[in-house]
């Protein structure tokens, strides 16, 4: 039995979703850090 190669489009879609989720998390972390920093000036 030959196992079917993973669907490239599906794989790319999943990577893209992971990327977006990662970016969201990083943005949230950055905002929290900024909120804790004293205002500039």
C-alpha cells in the first residue's frame, strides 16, 4: 500500500493559520509589555 503524500494546499493552509496565530500572540505580548513600560519622554 502506498501512503498518499500530504496535500500541499492543506499543509500550506495550516502553516498560514499557525503563522497568523503566532503573530497574534506576539502582538498581544508586545502590547502587554508596552503597557508596563513608562511612557516615553
